């Protein structure tokens, strides 16, 4: 379980996150929605220590990632991250993007790493792109490679930072399908997204954030069907 | 203006010999300057303020003083202190390499810093060590970006190698001066070496273009 407690983040005098609390139980999908600048992405970056919180605690399976005395990288290793702009390594082929870290960190042999990478590529529907370079792929294909690359490290949790926001509309569904499959297999996921259909269908819990606070949270039916808060109603009115 | 082909023929063996040394000095500068430059660039970007301070000082000293003065200090100060006597070959190769390293380090640094933060973040979330991130992700991309700038450094190095003639390292400028002293002629020796330098720099620039295209 990932447990965020009283997390605040300031950039200079700017309060980006104010006293955030949330829980992500295992095998559940938590979707975070909200207007731009609400602090959703920042929260995700704090959870896997790409940024450091100003105050508060983030426990991952009971270990606090905000405590520098802990082995941060071993906590980080439990979480995979999928980025809005994919962040594939352009100097490596699709296969190498996926196998590099398993080979270097888990010391897998070339054959083991390749075999697993090919399985993962089949899973995301890109078996024919093994030797392609990222720049020759469409955005949707790149993002699916990004997901496969994260999965190769066998993370317990997957964090998605607006995974479809940089894609052409016709590419979005391919990526969402992969994410849905993962959710159905029981992967624990935190997804920051603007895809309301995905949230409604897949989320166990939807969190609505605005201005650095959690305004409202609940089941998809509760949030989309009967939002309680004025800010939530306003936001959903605009995007649905 | 008088130009004597007979004199050139007379001095041709010396110029050929000199050309070899010019090439060797330049090559030393390119190879060691690149290796040291990469190390200095990585040190300069260290998060440890003491380490980055040391490399910053190195770069500041070598870029802030004339190469000519560095050559003199190396030949008449540093090399005698280590080997007991001055040696223009060692001093020439050493001073050119150390100087080139400072410039190449800054070139590398600009290349590394131009790689988007997302690359480092992706590597970090996957659990790749900082060293491996540099080795497999950042440096290969940075090298590609800095090839044109690196080419300019290499070409400067070929031209700057002429300065080691002042410590009697027998490269082509040294032989031009010798010819000038022997025959009291100006145009013939200096135009000859000018043309030789031009051939070297144009060839180097062509080679860099080819490399650039191969890496693209």
C-alpha cells in the first residue's frame, strides 16, 4: 500500500500541494483528475521521489520515501513510472530501451533480458518493432514501449503521469487498452489523466484535485454521478 | 614577393618530418584532450562542491591564460621538475592536451546539459545508477550533439600546435623558421607552412563532417 500523509510542497512561496492525504491499496487503480496546475503531477513525482516534499510522509509498504535515512532507491524500485512525454532513450532501439536496466541492475543475461522484453512487447502489441528506434514510432507506440520498459523491472506499483496527453486522439485508445489490461491483471496503479472514460471504467477510486488540495474523492460512480463539491461539478461540467 | 620552389625541395624532408610531428602533437591533443575533457566535464558537474570546485578552477586557469604561456611553463617548469630536464616533445604534447581538455570539457558539459531532464528521470525511476545513466544514456546522446563543436576544437588544436615551435619542437612552423633563418627568406617558408596547415584543417573538417553524418 502507498500511503500519503500530510504532504505539502512549496516551490519558493508557491504552495503547490497543501496537506495531501491519500491511500492506494494493493491491486487497486486510483485515478487523479483535476484542472492543470492543481498539483496532480507534482504529487506523483513526490511519491517516487523525483521531487522532494516540503513536509509530510509517503509510506510505500510501510517504508517512508521522504526519510533520507531509508534506502530510497530500493523503495523507488517498487514503483515504475510512465511519463507524459515517454522519455524513451533515443540512442537505443526499442529492445535495448527495455533490456538495458534489467541487464545492468538485475544482471540478467542478454538472452534472458531479450526473451522477457519480447514477451512484454507482445503484451503491448509491438512485436514487430523490436529493432526500431523510438523516433520512428508514433507517440502511441512510444508510450506502449514506455509501459513495457517499466514492466521489465517488475514494479509493484505503476505511476502514470498523463500518459495520453501528448498523443494524437487516434493513438489514445491503444495506450488505454494496455493500461486496462494491466488493471484487470491486478496491477496497482496511480493514474493522473484527463481521460474521464478510462477513470469511470477502470478506477477503484477517483480523486479530484484543485489548487493543491484534494477536493473530493470517491468511487467513479460517486464522483462522476453525484459530485458533492462545487469545484468538482464545475470541472466535470467542462470536461464531460 | 619571391617564392622559390628549389628551396622548398631543399627543405622538403624537413617539412615532411615536421608534418609528422604536427600531426602527432595534434593527435595527442585530440585523444588525451578528449579523454581528460570528458573526465573534467563529469567532475565539473559533480554535486560535491569540492570536486566541482577543483575542476572549475582547472578550466578557469587553462582557459584564462594564454596557451603560449602554458607551453613555456610546461617546458621550462613542469617537465624539468618531473624529468630533471626540459623535453619539447613531452612538454608540447602535455600542454596541448591539458589546454584542449579544458575547452573540450566545457563543450561536453554544454552537450550533457542539453539532454532533457526527462532522460535522467526515466533512468532514475527504472533504478539505473548515476554512472550507468551517464555511460549508456547521457554521454552517447551528448557526443552526437557536440560533434560539430568538437570539430572546431580539433581544428583549433591543429593550428595551435604551431606554438610549440617556440620550445624547439620540430614541427612544421619550427622548420619554416629555420628556413627563414638560413636563407633570409620570408614568403617561401611561411606560405608553404600556411598551405600545409590549410590542407590539415580542411581534411580534419571533412573528416568531422563524415563522422557527423555517420552518427546522425
